[in-house]
C-alpha cells in the first residue's frame, strides 16, 4: 500500500522530520504500507540540502520505499494513487482529499498565523470525516486509527452557497 504526505506550500519541519523517523516508518510498515511519497516543500530536515526544485530522491528505510520531492504543479495524481494521505490541515488540501473519499490524517501546523488549521481539523475530526493528530501522536495514530470508520464527506452542493449568498444580499 501507498501513503502520501503533503505539507502544502509552507514549511512544516517537525512533520517532515517525523516522517523519516524509525517509529513512524515502522508504524506505516506494520499497517501494510510499503511505499511512502513525501512532498516536503521548503522544510528543513536532514536530506533537504540534496533537493532542488523538480528533483525527486528515492531511498529505502525501515522496510518502506520512500520517494520525496519539494513541489509539483498538481498533487491530484498523488492523492488518487495513495491509500492513506497524511497532511497539514490546510482547507484546500482537506477538501481535495475528502472529495476523493481517501483516508486522511491531518496535523495542524502550529507555526502558522493564529493556528487556524486546528479549528478546521478538530471540527472535521469530530464529524468523523478524518483523523486529527499531532506530530507527537502520528505514529500511534497510524497504528491505531481505523480508516474504515470514516464518515463520507458530503458531495458539493453549489445551491447551498448560492442560497446563503442570496439571503445575505437580501435577494430572498
């Protein structure tokens, strides 16, 4: 099986450092994940200096084949190929993944302004659409979370937004 980690366009050093750690890789392997793809952005970690834009590096650690790179124009193919997605808690990434019906573990990046990712992660986790975690708990959550308990995210309904906008504008 394949896991994909993405941190979006910002840095998330602690998450990326954790992804390459023995405990996390062992947790993935224990759950049957043999491939790990990591979009590491501009994060600072042990092998970051080997990366340049557009370059991908592959290696094997703790029985997991790892491929990592900084950025790609689109992550859609990576989302579709993954059996599990581990992500920062950015709203765009969350919506893209939930609409695909993929198991998603999100880790809010506490270094961002007002820690705004935390509210979204907790709200969607409380609704059962994803698993909210922390860098410290991620290996444990990979081992113990059952992705089959995820509540499917409802499909997009543009009429609700239109109705809300019409009400706010006083048209109805």
